[in-house]
């Protein structure tokens, strides 16, 4: 079973209605669990930066249910769901692999993938599907290059990622089976790179994990998490950005080709204003209050589940200019698309790099790129934690 698609007329992600920024207010998760929705920029950052809200207590014995069907994000001993010393240890393992020297060495690798794909795509018959020809294969190709997985069937990786971040497209049994297969693969990969280390991210992660005495199960979990996080959200962000740039944001296309700095600025604005998710599965980044805390004039009791609506916060007029974004204007406040504080996304640098290089190179290579679709005819990939286009026919 794969992620569902629909021909129902859904709004593109840049037009999805979002909760208006305002004081925290109570809502309900799909499981029936009450949740405080935080929508204003300053208060979202307050919660993200505060030790009074954590992730680990979301999996305590008294914690209410969050997801109808569990997925990779629901693993209690995973990096995402640890706090304090345990979180610092796991995070430090990944950070040791993401050294500035390693990142500098990997940038040409990423650039080489981004350079090649638009040239290959330009040879397709028209109209061509830019999802299948560019936005989907690019992040998978990059993470396979960084992790030394060029020999692995890309469809297997897509299959595992679909299940790892499933939001209803698969049953609990299907998710469990896929995650066991994924774990077996990652375990064998860790053992192989320990025996024969290479110049890749997995080898660096294994070396750092062994030095810090990370147990094998958690090391395998880190590898799985990096494979998924390293391409799933980037694929979604890139596909939804293309929908916007070839429709409502078409006027910005030529500017993306001018230089890499313009594309980098545009990437930040696109991340701020185009959601990855509609919030059907979870209405934001989830935390739990560990003590009574006032947020935006509202007392949130200890034990409460809190959802941080970063999409609404990214459009808060108190932090950003209202209305249609100027893609080439620097952000007026730090972006929070990748979170903030202790759980700030470790792969944010890679996602930003891929997006800015991809948009710049595509605009340079295909300046006349145009949509052969309308926003109301887009087929959407649903049933995941995110929503993205399944197919986008284009010409040039």
C-alpha cells in the first residue's frame, strides 16, 4: 500500500487556510486528546526554547495518545523524543558526524547531483512530470550520495520513508513490517561501515557513536532517522515550492536564476510561507508542559499537550510583513520552519542547501518553465504527515 492520491480539488499548500495568530486555544487531536494550539511567533519560540515543555514526557505512562497509527516519529527512545542528557548524547553523535569540514566536503557532492538532474530532465518529452523527473529523485539521490547508498534500490528507500512518516495511508501492521525491514537494513549497514569505513555520513555516524558508546539499537535508529529526514521533507518542500512558483509566484521565477544568494533568500521565504502539512495528523510541533506555565497570557497546566503552529507563526504580522511574501527580501525575524532550541532540526543545513541549489539551477537551466496544470487539477500525495504533489506536468 502506498500513500494515497486524490483528484479531489484541494487548495495548493501555499493557499491552505491556517489558524489566525492569537492567544493559545484548546483544540482536539484525531485521537481525542485535548491540545493547546499556539499560533503566535513569539509564543511558539517561547515554548520551543523553554525547558518547561519537552518531548520525552509525551511517552510517559500517563501520556495521552497522539497518533492513531504510530510511525517513526513515535519511537520513545528516538532522538526526537529524548530530552536533557539523553538527548544531548544522541544529538552530539550526529553533530560529530556533521562537522564543518565534512559539510564543506559534501557541498560539491550535493551540487553535482543538483547540476545533473535538470540536464537529464531537460531531455524528457513534453509535457514532462517534474515530480518524477526532478523534485522526487533529487533529495533521494542526495541522501544516497551522502550516506554511500548508491547501490540501494531507490524505491525501497521511498517505500520505507512512506511508512516511516505515514499519517493514515498504511495500517499499523504495514508500518510495523516496513520499519522492521528498514531496521534490519540499517543494522546491516552500520555493521558494514564499522568493518569497512568510508568517506560518508554513515561511517562518520558510526565512528562518533562508537566513541560516545551509543548502544547499537539507538545508532541504528539514528541512521533510519537520517535516511527519512534527509529526503522526505525536502521532497515535499520542493514540490510545493514548484507549484507556487509556476502559478501564483510565477513573477519570481526569473529572479531565482540571477544568483545563488537570491535563491537562498527565496528559500527562506518559501519555507516560512508554504506549509509542509495541513495539520490533519498533528496540528504542529508537539510538546508537553512539565509544569504550569503562562504562554501569551494563558495558563497552560502541567501535563497538557501543546501544538506549535509554526505555519501560522511564520505569517504572524507581529514578526513578518503581512500579505504575499517578497521572495527576495531577507526575513525580518529568524525562521522557525526547522524549529528552534534543543530540538532544532539537525539536517536544516542540508535541506536549505538542496532547496536553494535546486531552485537556482532549475531556473537557470529552464528559464521558460511553465505549468501544464492548474492548481485545482493537481493530484496530491496524501495519507502522510505531509502533503505534496504526486504529479506536475510542465513544459518549457
